[in-house]
């Protein structure tokens, strides 16, 4: 495992073919964007564990299986980037402990 990495991912609901993303609002509240859940390597974590911890922290939810989507070396930062996901059986709305907004999106 590379010493420096960034992991990001999403929750996927197969029956509806939707993914759950988080909304990040700018400091001045003038703009926002929808993003994958993401974080930087912490000691002794692998990308799957990092994603599990992000989901637990943001949604207060434990997930079991985390599956890889893609990984690559970001040559600008010399960090490996990992993209992962976890499937959910139930489509539901989420509220965060820290007031962030979450939304379901289709691939279309």
C-alpha cells in the first residue's frame, strides 16, 4: 500500500440505480457542489476502511462490504487515488451530525 493516498466513494442503491453524494457549500455560501465522500489516508487505514469510517462519521451508519471501482496515481500530488462504493438495500434520506446535505442522483 502506498504511504500517501486519497480515497473517495459513494453509496449505491441497485434497484433505483442511484448514488448518494454529499453537498459541499463554499465558505461564503455563494456556491456549492456535489461530491463523493472522500478523505486522506490515516495511519493503518486502507481505502476501504477509510471509506467505512467516513460513512460512519458523516451518516452514523455502518457499512459492511466496500467494493473497488478504480485506482490511479495522481502525478501532481504523488498520491494514489482510490474510488470505492458500497451497496444499500434501502433507499432513504440521510441527515448528518454536522448539518451537511446529502442527495440521491441517477447516472443519466
